[in-house]
């Protein structure tokens, strides 16, 4: 068996099963609830899953979701890569990994088959940090917030993602950013919202919902308070020539 890369969509729920080869599941878009060896999480564009050979796993994915799946014989992987991957089931997706995933999606399955021998080492290289560094809980949380700023991020949800208590989350976020967790979330949401206002033609109400606000009025109040400008004025200013 040689390594293979394929864009897949999943229909319905897959019951517990295992296979003799290793597998990495990387969301292109959409979400997947997955359990690997008793450890459950929800994959989204910020989080991949490593399924070791023989590991029992099950999943259920959104019907509209698309996933880049790497199937790889264990003996094809280096000892360093196996050791690094063995320490964790769920892998934060870095910006460089995200660019490779987007390229693979654009290339299509026929091209992936033809070029998997070159793409697989590149993909594994950006997923596996050969220095042995494991991202901290706060780093994992930041990746998830950046990938999905509009999700329902309560303090409890952020703490679970970071593997911390709510009190520990507050302490570490304040120490690192001099902001409370919800203030940090608002900052991230506003940065994404301003980018969408400037670079897309999405209606302001859609940007409001995508940014995690209940409606356009709530979004306008938040932007006025945090940035001193309304969404409409922000879009107009960004599109002025010069």
C-alpha cells in the first residue's frame, strides 16, 4: 500500500471500526464529530484527527462537509513522525497546513492521485512539529477561534477547548493578552468582520451572523463601541480610492 490523498464527503454516521493503516482527517469545510479510542472531539477547519493503525473510531459529519483524508501505511512514516503523532489524537491545523489543504481541494482527486508522493511528505511536515513541541491549550484555542470566530464561544466552551478550568483560562488569557477571554474573542471577531467588510460583498447582516452576533443591530452596536465606526461606514472607508 502506498499513501493516498483524497477529498471525501461522509453521509450519515459511521459506526466504530478500525483499519490496518494510519489515517489523518483534515476538514476542508464543515464539521465532523469523531471519537478515536474513546477520545471525542469536533473537527473543523482548525483541527485534524490522527487515527493510528488499529485504533477504533467512529464519526458523523455534516452532509455538506468536505474532508481531505490521508491514508498511509505505518511503515511508510518515519519513527520521528510516529512518535510525535502518538502523543496526541487531535492536531491543530496551522496556517501553512491550511494552505496545503486548500490547494488539495482546488487540485481535485485526479491530481491528488498523480502527485500524492510529493504532497504527502509536505502535509505531514507541516502537521508534525519535529522539534517535539506540543501546542499549549491556549494555542489550540486561538487556532479554533481564528477558524470559527462566529461559534457560540462561552467561557465554558473556550475552557473545554483549551483543556483548562474557567478560572485557569481567565488567568492565562489575561497574562498573555492583557484581556479577558470574552474581550479577546470580541477582538478576533472584529478583525475578521472588518476584513469581510473590506474584501467581500457579503451583506452586513450575513457578516454579523458569521462574526457571532445575533443580528445586524447587535453587530453595529459592538463595532461602534469597540472601533468607533459603524459597519456601513467601515465598508465605505475601506473602498475609498487611495
